């Protein structure tokens, strides 16, 4: 991911966190009410109506893109959790398999079991020559 994409995702996350609060909705509704009252009270030229309309349309488009981005992140996180659960369930429900061993593998195991064990309790001859501290 390059720097532009990480900047976009960082900005989108910050904006979605701030705009999802009730205060953002209150500010938007207050702005629209004030604009409606001012537009009715003052005889505004058509250019002002058009510019405000374009600005509101642009903000609406940006908000839709923000919502889609947040929704996409949620879907990806949910998909990752579902895949993890499915993998864990498959692991738990799979019976352990016992593949038959070849004759060579069985002989290796027999050789390991029949090999004499090194008994550490036997005293080594060189240990007897050392003086004891006790």
C-alpha cells in the first residue's frame, strides 16, 4: 500500500469516527435550517443557489464514499473472523489420521526402542579419581 492509500484510509477512518457522532448530525441539520431561513429571507441570486446545491451534492457524495469505505472495512474484518472460525471448527472436527507406517519406518522405531539406554547413575572411572569435597 502506498502513501496515498494509507493517507486516504487514515483520513476516512478519522472522518467516519467524527461524523458518526450525534453532534455532527446536529450541526448538519442546523446548517440546513439556517441556510433555508436565510435563503427565504433574502432574495438570493440563482448563482448562490447553484453553488450551495453543488456544495451539498459534493458533500453528499463524499459521505456516501465514507460510508462505503467504513462498510467495506467492517465486511473485511467480519470475513477474516468467519474464516478463522471456519478453520478452527474444521480443525476441531477433523479426526486425527493414523497413516500406516512403512516397514522401514517401523524398523527405525524398533531400533530406537532396542538401543541400550545410557545410564547416568553409573559412576564413570574418571569421576572416581577426583577428590570429593564432602
